[in-house]
C-alpha cells in the first residue's frame, strides 16, 4: 500500500510509541480511540457566471475546480443571498467568498468589498492570497491599527478590497464614514471570516457594529450581501442571522477531501500520593494528576523522536513556551541538537518570525511546534502528522478546528486530546460520546443585552441621528433604551431623530461592558505589561498579588481603581496568592421558571455584589498556607442574568443529606455545574460565576445560582436554562464518575473559588443533582 506522508509511522504505531512511556502504570492513559474515516472530495464545475479572468487566476493557483460546497455558497452569494459556510478546517472557505467578491470586482469596475477578520494575522494571510491571485484592479489592502496614516488615505480612495477587523470598523471606519462614503456607496460584499469567534459580550457588540455598518452603507445607497465563514458549528444559520440581523442561508455539507484521523483521548496518570505537612490546606491534599503541560511536552518529545511533524496546541502563551522548552530540553538530553527542531509559536511574535516558523514546519526542518490557538496559525499550516491538544479548548468547535490541522488527503494522522485536571476535561475523556457523538455547539450571543445595546445606540447616534426606522434595525429593545438615554440627557430627541449630545464620541470597548480595562504597569520603567478586564482586576491585581506576565513574575504594589492602573515590580517570591471574596446575590425579576415539585428551575435577572476581602499566600510546591492578609477593596456590583435551581429541604433530608451538609452539597454542585456549562454553551468557566446557599432570602430554599459574569448577561445562563436537564446530567456524571474520595480539581474543586473550596461535599452533591434530575422534565 502506498501512502504519501512524511512520517515514518502510521497513527497506530505512533500512538503505541507514545504509550510506551507509561507502560507499567496500572491504568492506561488512553481512555478512548476514535477513528475518523477518510472522505473523498467532490468537485463541482466552475459556476457559469464566473468571469474568465477570475477563473484563470484561480486555475493558475492550482485550483482546477471548486469543491461542491464552495460552488454552492459562492452561487448563493452571487445571487444576492446572505450565506454562511460552516465547514471544517482547510476545507477552502476562502474560495467561497473570493469567487463572488472577485467576480463582482471584475465585472463592475466600481464595486468594493469589505473583509473582516478577528485577527490581524488572518487578514495578512488573506491579503497575501489575494495578491498572489493578481486579479487586475482589485488593489487589496489591510486597514488596521498598524496601517500608517499616509497609506490610509490611499486605501480609502483606491483599494477595492479592504481587509480589516471589527475593532477598526467600530473605532475608525464607522465614526469617519463620510470619508468612506465612496467606498460604502459601492459596497457589494461584506465578508465575515471566522464568524464563530464573535460570541458572548464581544459577539453581541460586533452584532451591533455590523448593524451600524449596514445603516452606514444604506445611507450611501448600498445594501451589501453578507458572506460568512465559520468553523463547523451548531445552527450556523441562526447564529449568523443573530450576528448580522439578516436572514442567512447555511451551507454545511463539506465536500473537501480529508485523510483518516485516529483520535485518542488521553488522561495523564495520578501522581503518587504525597504526605504533606499537617497544615497543608484541604484543597491541596486532594489527589492530583500529572500536569497536562508536562504530559504534552513528553508526548511532543516522543513524537519528534519518532520523526513525525507534530503540532501541540496549548491554551496559554506561557503554556506554549513551557511545552516547547521542556520538549527541547529532553530532546537535547537524548540527542544534542535535536531540541532545535522544536519551537513555540504564538500571537505577539513578529509576522516575519511566524512565517519563518511556518515554512520550517512545512519543509520538515522543524518537527515540533507548540502553539497557542488555531486562529493565530497561518492558513497553510495543515496536513500535519500529529496534533496534540493540551486541555480541552472549551468547545467541540475549536477541538475539531485544532484536530483538523492533522491529516491530509492520502495520508493518515493522529490527534490526541490531553486532559487537564478539571471537571470538564475529566468528564470528556471518560465520555467520548460527548466529544464524538454530538454536533458542535451553537455560537451564543445576545444582541438584546441592554448593557451592549445602550452604548451601541450611542455610537450609532454619534455617527448619524437615529430615526425610528433605524431602531427596528437594532431590535425591539432599542425603543425603550433610546427613551431612557434621552431621559438621562445622553441623547436628545429632535424631529429628525435622536441626536448624540456630547462633543466627543462615546467610549465603548467591544470586549467588555464593565468599564475601562486596568493597565498593569511596571513602576520602575513605566512599561505597560498588559491589561486586565475590570471584572477580574480585584482578584488578579489586589495589592500583594503575584502577577505572571510571559513567564516572568511580578508583585502588585498598588491598585489605583480610579485611574485603572496597577503598579507592579518584578519579584520571584516562593509563594502564590489566592484572593478570597464574599458574594451576595439578590433576585431582581424572574423571566421564566419550571415548577417541578420539590425542585424549581428559574431564569431571571439578579444583582450580584462581590467584594474581595483578603488573600492567602501559599508556598509554591507544598501549597502550605503561609498567612491570610486582609484587603480594603470596595464591593463591585453587577446586574446580570442567572439560572438557578432550588431543592426543598425535605427532599434533601429524605435523600440522606444532613442539614449540616446542605452548604457543602450545594457548593460542590455549583462548582461542577460551572465547570460543565461550557459543554452546552460557548463560554469558558471564567465567563460565569456562581453562588450557593442553604437558605436564600429571595427563594427561601436551598439554592444554586449560576450567572453570566458580564453586566446584562451574555446568553450563557439562558442557554443553561434551556438545556438544564442535559447540563445537570453531565454535571452529575462528572462528579459521580470521578475516582477521588472527597472531591478534587477533576470534579468539585474550582480554581476560582473565593471560599478556598470549603465546604465541599462530593457525595451529597450527587444526591442533590439526582433529586433535581428526577424532578425536571427531560429536555
Ligand atoms: Zn474528583
Ligand atoms: Zn466556591
């Protein structure tokens, strides 16, 4: 049999070699192997409407004919339908929008196209692709924060294919729309690449930026066709339609060829039990697994030794550096110099460096690469022999996107998901049906969030007065909101519409609703190290906090909340810091509820008050608590959306939960519930908060609340309410199937608990969830 691949081994043999390191351990790290079969490609003829020059340019690039899905999406768009193409990695989504867009530019010498991407790197890749095609008169150009002033004017006047991003659209293009009048008047297509990345609060903001774009284009007489490209996702038409506010047709039948992939789920082994000193904090005494980073570094090492081209995905920048450096170290120990064939790759590297790394990996000069997320990678970087995924990336959509970098037509490849020590990862490696047996998540966003809609209406009004017809564009909720803004004096009603009353433009950050991000500044040098979302600043940047930046450790001297600045100095103490907080929650209103006997399930608005009151210093390594220090920080208030359930005390005691155990049972269920929510909503556990109590003043019952961590909500709690039975069933399973005795990071402990993971009762949490699941109607 003939297979065209650079690897010396097929996936089965490679997996066997990766496992060799763990022979002798009682439990195999491989919990499941899934075979994803190869798929043959299906081409379609070039659509009859294709301009000969465009076709010639594409054929010259080696594209003999489009895949079926490309031709279908392109034709829909050419006929004026808004379309979203949701297919796998490397399925050629670019061609689906290039074809109608370039055709429009070739056949109408005045037409223009606007392309939006979530990252500069992707826009740069797309630009290179367009330049290579060399279709006459297109003059493609990127327009982003790096574009020099003197080039901007030229681009506005002459480019017919402008590549930019939603931030630039929001901050520059729309406020300065009069300078873009000619471009907007001729706008035929708006391309939104990687549209599944617009989720949560950011997605809700982008949805309104797009409505502002539609309004601006209409003002100059254009109504462009929207073409969206998405990773495989659940309900792509619904999500794209919520994002753009337009009816969108989805094309999802991927007709590109794919090599077979062997997909293994891998759980790092438990470390030998460590008998720590007496005063070791409770949460540190739980059994722990070998870290996913070390495990991934070892697997990368072995894969490189086996001569396979391997890409490791790691969630954090620092993690990617750590994996690359550990692998380099052990390779050099084995064969001096072999470590040079492994590199790290992440956002923040210069474009030239990234290109050099990509080329080296494609040529085989580099064999191993540890990278942050798939989006940051060059588009050509597919067709690798193996992909290691260190930690579940949060959604099945991103999991498949990362795994999709492995395998090429005619070859076979290996993908390995290495579980981290947390409830979701642990659940997934023991429930392969949750990974392989169901569709990927829908992208969750909520354009009706008043905390997003209000500021966006101000932006729109500052661009041009808002008319009644405009309000329909921004949604039903906007009528009430403009009236409120007018009452507050922010907008003024005149016969021709609502006017923005201030001189400057509204200051609106697309990535948050909680005010200005806090700048982290090194006091001695004045250097800006980074920014922290205001919602996390009290926890991460309180005085005395240890703050990590690119692998370097800093200690916070001062947190100035008024000016949103934290001053830090470089220091490498031998402790870590853990903030303690107190949260109060009150119910404002109930939107919807299910009355199920001893159990109630609710969705509604809540006010959350959170105050960081102290922090613990813990010794690195042993986890020993050195001391607890008080803090003097103000309380923070958040009005948001929550899902909550109540259980009657009688049902709890009948199930054998002692009243003294109510708090620990509910708290454990809350933690695991937050950990498992990303299974059904496109969020991660840092987007959501929780509170549990044995008797809540508003519900008068034992209650678990889970709330969106953003003012006004982001759609996650709503999704949890809608899929409560599925969500809580997975939560119950995650806890019940964990091998630990009394709770561990894989089940009920949470890395962000403000109470130091105390009290927690693993066993009773299962009983709580059993009562809830027995009472709730399925689905
Ligand atoms: Zn556990
Ligand atoms: Zn907690």
